[in-house]
């Protein structure tokens, strides 16, 4: 049987309408470039989300079975068409070599904490690591691996950080729910540290007592004045 007639079960013959749906979703993903939410794919073929999911999963299987240079990946209930990483060396022969983003051990350690404990503040990260982490967090933000997702309702309203969709793409993870299980001992230590941090967050703001509020401009000023020493420590 021709591959073009295969469904998700490997035997179902596709109707003309189903083939059209596949073609539409393929065109949308190719044109958009970035990830597209399932609800938008459903709107494109004027069907419900469950039907759209079946179509895109069938299309994903077709690309994988055919060993094509492109693939479709799932990212938190969204889908994206992209090139396969194994062809990177071939691509850079004809395309400009992208700037390589090197993640240091410090950055990877910080990223791991954010990934498993998100949303999390810099203070919580520093409590777990035992050292200042401003420079590492700022680098991760610059690399679009983490972003500021909101503010904690606590003195100083510290920023909360979480991983981005780019993080999922970079590490080949469909969802943060699919992160590898952390070492139980390490997880217990992190949980204990974070719980302690949350209960004492007001006491952990430098130069401020319980009940005092540090303004965002003041906090930014303090961070800027320490940037040089932080970078030396991180390096």
C-alpha cells in the first residue's frame, strides 16, 4: 500500500478530505515557521481540535517514516515544522554559521533549577546554589531559554522565572511534564531549601528587615552595582 494512503493505524485509507486537511496543516506549519497552537490548526481546517490533532499526528508520522529533512515536533500543545538536527553540518555548508551559544556549567545548573522548580525567583535559585546567580539567569534570558513569567506577591515583588518554548526545542522535550526524573536525594534537598526560602523570603532580602519593602528601582540599582563582582564569582 502506498504511504500516502496510510493512516495512524497503518491500514486506513485516507479520504480526499483528510488528505486536504493534511495539506492545509502542512502549508500552515511551513509558512508560520514558529510553533502553531492546536486550536489555530483546527481553525485552519475548520474542524475540532481532536480531529486536528489526529491529522497533525498522522502528518508527523509520515515525515518520520519517510526520513525527510524536515520534521514536525510538539511543544506544549503546539506544533512546529523544523529541520532535523542530524543535518546541521550539511546546512551550515550553504548557510551562515549561527552564533554558538555556549552554556557553562553554572548556566546549566541554574537552568536545571529553573526547569524543575518553575516558576522560581533568583533568591530561591541562589539559596539552592549557595552563590549569586544574577549573571547566569541574565544569560539564560539572553539566550531565550528562560523568561520572566510574573512577580511574587512578597516584599520587593521579586521576578519569577520559567523556561521558554525555545528551551523545549533546544533540548528536544515536548513538554516540561516530560523532563527526566530528578535524583530523589537532590529533589528532596531542593524541595527543603525552597520551602525554607519561601517561609523566610522577607528575611533574605539584603539590607531589609521583616516587613520592609524594597522598590524595583532600588533593587535594580543594587544589582547593577554588584554586576562586576558577580561576573567574577560566576566565572
